[in-house]
C-alpha cells in the first residue's frame, strides 16, 4: 500500500507579489524551496491562512534569499500581496517508509527569512507509529 505523506512545507510565508498576466505558477525563493525539498516545476498546494482558499500550481525558483513568494496567472486571483500562506508538497511512500517519515518543514518570518525554532512542532515532538 502507498500512502500520500507531506514531503515538505513552507509555513506562514507572506505573498510578496502577484501577476495575473504571467504564465501560471508560484515563484518561491529558491533557498526556501531547497530547504523544504520542493523541486522546480513540482506541483505544490497553496493554503491561504488569510482567506482559507486552497489551490494547486507548480513551483518556480526565485533568487535565493530574496524572500520572493509570488503567485502568477490564474492563481494571482486567489491571494494578494501580504497574505499569509502555507506552501506544501506531498509524496507517495510505502507504509513501511511512512512509519518513520519526517517532512521538511520550513518556518519563515514576515519577510520570508528562515525563522529559528524555539520549540519542536507538535507532530515531530510526539511521533506516532501507524496502527496495523
């Protein structure tokens, strides 16, 4: 059996731009993409903390350490600059792999710079085994 697991996410990123007339995608600071394990052209889920909107598009790298998080094309209608979002990527793994799976979770500040953790995220602080 294959399970779909969170591969990586960028948590509470701020949208820095949107361009309705650009080819669709999300441009993401490439240093954040790398830290979250997101590849260029990979499908990503966008979850707006601001509006509750959820949609998918594909990732394109922006300049490293630029803080750019820009939605383009039709996705530009879903969010506005300043909105907080979560960018997610998922992967299919075997049940055995899932038992010890750890996603790459990136926390950022209001300028989309790496934010040091002051605590372990709840899910990682109390890992569980899958019930059989």
